[in-house]
């Protein structure tokens, strides 16, 4: 069977986080959605996504293909139900959610609608990522599920006696990780420390929590779960119920709460995100699909930040702020609630962040991680720059 993770109509509600990736490459819990599927399927997947992303995330076709909704988190029951599908059948949940379709290569190439085949109702539980705020809202269960998936039948590396631990049986440390003189409280949920990650002295963690491979939790950090720090990220200060995708830094003091931060972001020292309005009203967020602010139904909601964006020291983000891709933000006072991609400035106003300047910075950032900012990446960001021109002129 050939497995394809596709972007559904949900995609536009998950911008700006998916300007630079398919929906399946969102990190929630310990793993990305794709990594979860590949572990459960015991197979590699390809992607059906936007044309400008397809060079980096190509589609692989076969004579028999299982198309899986990339915004759905897998379970064993769901995987079993999908494997029972025959060509021409689709698995659905209710009237609106298409979970998977089994298509022949000919049907896939001709874009034949799966609605013409037989729909089979799935009666089990389904976790779907509809909106950007679902990523932190549903992160607790995702960490618990991933923890069980990754640690089943395995034994944690020894926990150093310098640490103070509550429910150590709910703590898993991968090979090469360093954890010394930290306080780890896993009574509220599991704590996972990835390969070659480091928890520095004085850090205090309350689960559910995931520190992914090669990430660093700095001295005296205060972490309230459910929180995920993605691979190669460095985090300090205070963090509450947030997800950092990877390769991003919040290395200094300051508060990050009920937020999602993409890859290659940098949060300046003493930056603070407001996650609660003084009026205690439900928070509204900018929605790219609706082109307006929509009600999240949440009382706590901080900042959603796309890849490559950065902010200077002492930046103040309002409750419910959306920052696009490759924005450079600085200046005193509360920032506006929607900052478009490739914006340069702050409370005094914004200008366009020129592509040449943005690319020069990204090249330097990639070099620090021994990565190459190649033409494929440049083409993706150029398309994002063009797509978001109207947002910068609104």
C-alpha cells in the first residue's frame, strides 16, 4: 500500500504555520503528525499539498493508494479501519470529515472524486486539528499518546540522583540526554527528554512535557505543561501550554503562554506574550481563510508565529496575536494583533522586509545549524512573500 498524507480544506485555517509545510508536518505532542502516522503504519508517506510546496514535499503514486487526511491524529483503531478499505471506498466521520480514501493510481491521476465511491462511517474517536489554537489546546493528550507510543517496551536511561523527581516512572530519558539538578514533576502528565537533549541546572518542569532531540532547556527555566519544545530549540524563562516546532530559540527570561511558535524563530530577551485579556473575554485571532478576526472560544490564547519570524528584546505581544512568516518585530509598547508575513517594524509602523535581506539572514541562521538554504527553500518563501502581499497592504 502507498500512503499519501493530503492537505484538506482545513489548511487555510492553519495559516501561517502551513505556509511553509504540509499540514501533516505540524508538531503536536512529541512528534509531527507525519511521524505519528509513519510509526503506526510502519511505512514512509508522501504528500499531496500545494503546488509550490511539492518540490520539497513530493507526491509518490502507486497502483493502489491510501490517501489520509493530514490533519487527523492516528490511533490503532483508525489505522485498522483504514487498512480494511478497498479501492473506491472512503472512511468518513459525520457529514463533513473525510478521514481516508483508497484510490487506484488512475483515479488519483485523474483527480476522480472519492465522493463517487462508497463512504464507510467510522464510529471511533477522532482527533483533528482544525485551527492553529488546537495545537496547544490538544497538546496534552497528544504528548500522553506519543509518550506511550515511543516508550512502549523500552527502558529509560537512568535519571541522575542530582534531580528531584515526582512519579519517576512517568519520566523517560533518551540516550545521550543530560539532566542534572532539575525538578521534574510527572504527576500531572509524562515527561519526555529526547536524544542528546539537555535540561540545565535549576530548571523546573511540570508535565505533560516533551523536550525533543538536541533541544536545550536553560537554567532556572519554569515550564508548565502541556508544553512541547521541538528539536534543536533553546528555551529559557517561563513557558505555559505552548508548542515550539523546532530550531527556534526563546533562550532568555520572559513569558510564553498558550502559543505556537514555528521553526527558525527567535524570541528576544524579556519578550512577553499576553494570553489573557483584562476583561476575561474570549480571545479572537486573525484567520487567513475568513480574512478577519474570529472567536477562538478560548479565554487563554497567546501568540501564533510562522517560521523564520523574530522579535527584539522586551517585545510585548497582545492577547491573541498572529505573526506571519519571516517578520522582524521590534519597538516598545504592545504590538498589533496581526503582523503579516515579511513585515519589518513595530508599534511605529511596518515596511516590507525585502526578500534579499530576509534571505541573507536565513542563510546565516542555517549555517549555524550546518544546513543549506537552497533554491527550493528560497522558492517557497518567495511564493509566501507574493501570496501575503495583500496582507501587508491592508
